[in-house]
């Protein structure tokens, strides 16, 4: 909902008027990452696939590049905690 509203410029982005909405969707187990990403794809059927990105084990250092390409990221809680601890992700950069 917030992503769609941000596209309509109804809400103010957190950092600047040119920034894109960024969000993390956390799930408790790995099997739910793909399932929830697929459910979101159905909700965003009229949006490009490039807004959604499930995060797997091989991402690590590449996350900074992926952050520029995608808007909504799907993580397990543990994987996101590892990304924060490893400084691959910065919580303040998400809406």
C-alpha cells in the first residue's frame, strides 16, 4: 500500500523527493521468502518485476547494488539481522 502511495506522490519519501520507496518484508522461515514474494507479485501485477527481490544466501556484498535496483526486499529475520551486523544493509535507508 505504501509503495503504491509513494508512486502517486501522496506520501513524502524519507530522504528526498527523488528517492524511491524502500521496504523489507521479514518472514520467520526461508520457505516463506519465495511464497511471500510470489504473493506480492500478484498484488503488484501491474508493476514491473524489478520492484521485488527475494534475498538468498549468495547476495552479501552485492546487496548495495541490488538496493539501487529493487524496492521491496524479502528476508528471513535471521538473514536480515546478519546483513545488518555485516553492514551489508543499513536500516535507516528503508521506509
